[in-house]
């Protein structure tokens, strides 16, 4: 009856036809432009065919439909507003035509039905779901909301409260939740899904099920009878606003849309949705979050390519039982790779194992891990004060003290005990890989694996390639990171590698601003309002003032022109006063433990007086906008330098590293995406206006070139 590249329709007997999603040459189904067109054509073919009594909608894949083709958003969202509204409205015609068929439609959902897939489901008259399936509308995670009728149909099918919850949080729902909400009609085992759906289709076609009433409800205003079903929007708005934050407008915009659309019939409500979707698609959050999604896909592919030639890691050794070493060992064991922790201190070893046990116990208590799995993880960790098992290890990760002479001594002595093809890695955060490698006979098998604290929860691993590091060593480190469920980004060796280097440009700008008279709390408030999880002074307290000061020294030595040592350095002042941040109970702020043992930040009344000694011009007030520019522009400039120097291969990898390691505001998408959003001409203009404050505000030549030509860091056609 109909055959496309994504959809086919065939007769299945008794006057019924099957509309099957089966995207050619791909493992999943998605609603790209071609599939939407095919849906229109398939529905038209069904409507025109004589003798058809009903439609069974299925998927030939392990998933139903996972949503729209996000790779198409780049060009589509660049359309003028009116054209984008028309594009969305035109796509909606396919779903309306399906819903308006003069015969029953039953959809059989197995696997995932997300986004556009769920919107197709909602357009059908009867919805059957297997117990292993999941449904949802996750568009808010892309800074968007549903645009194929989801904001119109879900409130009319499941009620407005469920619709607000589902669309605002974007989480997938299992079969029981979907049934309880009324989003689906029947739940069954996967093995009975087709038979159950066909039985319901026969009942509907024979008049035993009033499918027309179900479809008609979706065409009417939601609150047309004055029942007060929509009275809760004001209350729901409070919870949605609290959960969304100031920089993620999609969830609140969806709620406002559903509230307005409640008084209109389906067609008018769909027109409102198309208009509102075109507006939300033009926001900074949407542009950035879509790019983040695409970048995640890109760096996964890049990591898979870099794994070629990797040595399988079946046994690991970690040198050092401190916070980092213990975290690396736990993460390795949790991923199924047995690990030995070696440390000269039995007390440190017991502490590492104890901390691992506490973290696992919390996961068991939260229901994220079984007690049996927790026990197995702990059994996979072996403690030792010697170097047993080093010769059998596929990888040895060094996480000892950050002193070059100590690393030279330990690694130089260890190297001869390694297996012939074993890889030696260092978790150093402040020493160059090439400098550490000088103590080795075979530097080609030495690679950096810079984890971030706390290791079990932080996703990024910088895989650092020194000048002698082999591709096999890099591949093995990448594969090991992936096995630990981390996101590896390969970076070139250099002071601060990538993340700490770019972070120090931001931190250094904050320190200079303090020296210029700014209130450190005002800086923190401005940057937290901008979207950072914590301001720069609070961040240094959390990292540790001693650690932050050491990193600043490393970066200043490596990049003395742009980031020279400060004459008036708040970190050095705090260090001299013994104020190390949270670890000592005082830094920029004071810290006390509450009744539950959690550290609580409090204002330190003595800090302004201390910092006043660094402010020869006295205190000054700065507008939030100036504070943001003073900190974010060096962040952009240093990221641009790193990209141009080949420290990292692509803008996507650079920005994802900053997002994963630093908590860089998600809605800006990273340093380079933020620059693209502002426009490089505007970035250069703002930098030039601030050049009096130092060379960190000097745009790179490539930035000026892109600005002059209207270019962007990310390729045209992406976000």
C-alpha cells in the first residue's frame, strides 16, 4: 500500500493495515524531515484505500521512535521566525491527519517512544505499551518543548498536572507510570504486545470500544466545560520555576503555553504551540543545549576512534591511596576491572577502602546499587604497601604527591617491573607529562590521565599525550576511561593541560578584579547569577587555596605574557594567613559543620579587611555586567588560544571538557559556544574595551579574523 525509506504500510488481513516504522540502514527510528513527509503520504494512502477498517502502528526496531533528528535543527532553527512557525505547522499536519482518520488507530509501543515518537503515540486513538517500554517528552533537556502537538494532546489525554510534570522534567516514564497517568490505555508483556494491540483494534473497529470519543476529547478545549481542571497552573508554576532556574526558560514557557491553550480547541492550540516553539528555538539555552547534545555524540565517536589499537585492561594498579588514588581505584573496581592500590602508608590504604565502602553504602541505601554488587566491588580492590602485581597489570595509574622529584624516583624505580606492553599513566594535574617522562626509559608508553575530584562522580578525564606518548598508550588510556564510564578528551601536553589552563584565566581575572577594589562576595553573587554553581572565591575555597595557588604558579610560569604572577594576589594572601579554604575551616569564607556533619559556608567578617591590603585604590562597586565580562572574556580568549594551539582537536571537545569538569553554565554551552552566541565581533569589541586591564583581554588573531568575516568557532550549519 505504501513503501518509504522510513515507513511502510501493508495489509494484514480482516480490513486492517499495519503502519510500521523501519528506518532503512539505521538501528533506530527518528522523525527527520523525510519521515514526517512519509507519514503524511502513508496516512493519505490509508485514507484513500477502500475497505480499511483500522490501523496498527508498530516499529520494526528495538525502539519505537526516539524523537526528532536533532542534526537537522542547525539549519532549521536559523530560519526567520515566520518561516520556522510555518515549518513546524506543516510538520504537524502529518499528526493531525493521523488523528483525524475516520477509522481506529492502535499503537503498539515497545522500547523507547520519546519526543516526536511520543507525540505520534498521543495522536493515536488507543495506546498499548509493553512493560519494558518507556515513553516521554525530553525536549526540555534541549532547551525546547514538544512541537508536534505534545503540549496540546498530553494535557487532554493525561490531564494538565501530569502533562506539566512530564514536559517540565523531561524524564522518561515506565509502563506503570504511563498507565497510572492515563497516557497509555493498556500495558502488557512484550510477547503479547502485538496480539493485544490487534485485539483492541478489532474491538474498536467492531464498535466495542468508543475510540471516536477518545479522539474527540483531544479536539476540544481542555477546560471547555468550566470544570476547573486547569486551576493548578499557578501552583505548578512555582515548582517548575524553582526546578528550572533563571537561564532555562523552556519548562516555564511550556507551562504558560499549556495554560493559554487550555481554552482553545485543538487546531487553535496547535497554532499557539507552533508559534511558541519557534520562539523557544531561538533562545540561547536551546542553541547551547542542542549543541551540547550534538557535541556529546561527536566526542563519543572521537573517543571510539581513538580506542583503535588499545590494549585490553583486565587488571589495574593505582599508586597512591589519597583522595584521587582511592577514587580512581573505586571507579575501576566499580566498572568490573580489579585494581590494586599501592601506598607506603597502611593508614592511607585503610582510609581509601573505608571511603570506598562509605560511598558504596550510600548508593545501596539510595537503591542505586545492590548489597551484593557493593560487596563485589570492595572485593575487587586489593590493598598493598609494596608493588605486588605490577608486572601483571595492563595499566598503572600514578596518583602520588605533586612533586616532580618524587614522581621521578617512584616511576623510575617502577618502570622495570612493568609488563612489556603495559601502559603507565599519571594523574598529575600540574606537572607536564614530558617533564615527568624524563625519568623513564620508555616514555612512549607514558600518558596522562587527569581525573577530576571527586573521581567517582566527575565525568571528564583529560587523556594527555606527551611528545613521546604512543598512539597505543593514548588508545589504552581512552579505552580504560570509557570502561570506567568516563568521558575522555585527548589533549596535548602543556602547563595546565586544557581545563586548568582555561579555568585559571577566569580565576586570574577574578583575582585582578579583587585587586581593583571589587568585593569578592559581589563577584561570587554575579557569577552565580550568571549560572556558575559557585563563584570564583567560593570555588577556590572548595578546591583548596594551596592547590589553587600552586596551579596559578604553574600557569603563570607557562603563560607569563597573558597570565603573569599578580602583584596583589588574594590566593597568596590567604595562603600566608593559613586560610586554605574548607580544609582548614576558613578561606575567603568560614566553614562550620551542621548537625548532620555537612560543611556550611558563612561570611567571614575579617576577609574584607584582609583583602583591603591588596586594594591600593580602595574598594569599588562594579556592575554585574562588568564583572561577568571581566571574568568571561579571558575565559573565551584562553579557550581560543588552546584551540588554535591544537591542545584539543575541536570546539566541541573543548567546550564539553569545560562543561563536564568545571560546571560551566550549561545554557551558554561552553566558552566557544558562548562566544559564538554573543558574536565574535561583539566579543572582540568588548575585549578591546578592557585591554587596559591586561593582555588576557587581547583577542587571538584567529578571533579577529573570524569577527571580521562574520565567522564562528563552530561550523556554519551547526549551532
